[in-house]
C-alpha cells in the first residue's frame, strides 16, 4: 500500500464508510454507557477477568499497560518525529502527529465531557487513575500509535509490513486487555478507545492520499 497514492473512488468510499461506522458505533456506545445499558456486561467481564487473577498475569499486565501511557508514548513520539524531520520525511511527520495527537485529544475531550467514574469494585478509590474512565486513553493511544507507526512504515518501506502490523496490533491488544484486567477501565471504555483510534487512522489515510502534506 502506498500511503500517498491517490485514492480511487472505491477506496475513498470504503474509508469514508469506516469513519462513519466507527463514529456511529462510538456515539451509540456513548448513549448506552450514559443510560447504564452496558453496566451489567461491563461488570460481568471485569468480574470474570478478576477471577483469573494470578501473580504471573499481574506482573505481565502491569508491565504491558505502560505501553499505552503518554509517559512512554509521548517521548517515543517526540523521538520518532525528530527522526522523521532529520531524515527529510516531513509528510510522515505531519501524518503521524495528526493521527496520534488527534486521537489522543479526542479521547480526553470525551472523557471530561462525560466524566464517567472508574470501576470501583476491586481497587480502592485512591488506587484508581484520577481522570474519567470513558474512553480508555491508554487503549486509544496504544492503537493510534500502532496504526500510525504502521502506516508511515509502509509509506517508507514495504518490507516486513505484515510482521510489523501483527506485532503492533498484538501490543495494542495487550494494552487494551491490561486496562480491564487491572480493573481500571470497563470493557466499554476500552472498546470506545479502539473506535476513536480507528476513526482517526482512516481519516489520516484520506488526508495522506489527498496530497495536503505533499
């Protein structure tokens, strides 16, 4: 896939449909969360994960979850951005930051507009992150970073793109699962984070192929 090749009508329609679908699902999920429709499902899955609690998984997910933190991804993003600029890849610089920062900003905007409380069945209130729960920022950030890194790597070189995509997706899924296993997010929070990242990924492809950053 060439990130900068002009979209044909079918590709453009597919990407636009993906954006509409993800945003529609996000809007529907938001309504269901606000009305408490998904509460029983959220609590059941959190309870199921908590019942599988053991020391090995505790250590594994406590480590993996950091891969979705801005404390890790922001320095990595800054380093990658500087590398792209130094290497003369201005288009990749703009597209990476558009997708990653756009998805992250959208998530935090929704978070503070809805102000959903964190799960409170296992951890003490002081052990929970201070920001609202919906959507999961770690999940959005992990998926957005993975999507954008894969897109620009394909644009720069097609070698190892299947392996790269699989490894990045695996890490992002690991972050998403870790947020539920650690009982700091509801499953619906995690799903919302994935939807935000996917919508921005599709939007970034459209922008990249439109020639805006040529």
